[in-house]
C-alpha cells in the first residue's frame, strides 16, 4: 500500500511539472483568460474544443502541419514545448 501511495504522489508531481511547463497566461492575450475568444477573430473558441482536438492542434502547429492564417503565429508559440507538455496543457483546457 505504501508503494502505491508513493507512486501516486510521484506521478502527480510529474504531471504537475508538465502542466506548469506551458505558460497559459501567454495564451490569454489572443484566446482570452478562459479561452473564450476567437483569437484575432479567426480561430475556434478553444474552451469549446475537446482535449484531443486541442492536443492535435497544438502538436500540429508545432510540426507545421496544422492551421490556417495563424499557423506561423502559433508555431512560434508552441515550438519550444515537448509533445508531452502540449498533451498536458490540452488536458487542462477544453472539454
């Protein structure tokens, strides 16, 4: 039982570090504090997207395989993050 508790605490710490790696405050300027806005009047409203849709979009922006007119802007925002970081932040927003 003690090993399960320790493993659970370690997993929580690792996931918290991954979520903290992406500064979502930087997203607020375009997407709104609660991801309620169309960024620059062009994007989908992120809070209405599923976690999977958000992860796909973020990783696609990073790879340069996703996006329309804001593709270049978003690539610059997500390029420095690992796919695990992007997956973790996708789990904290959307539905």
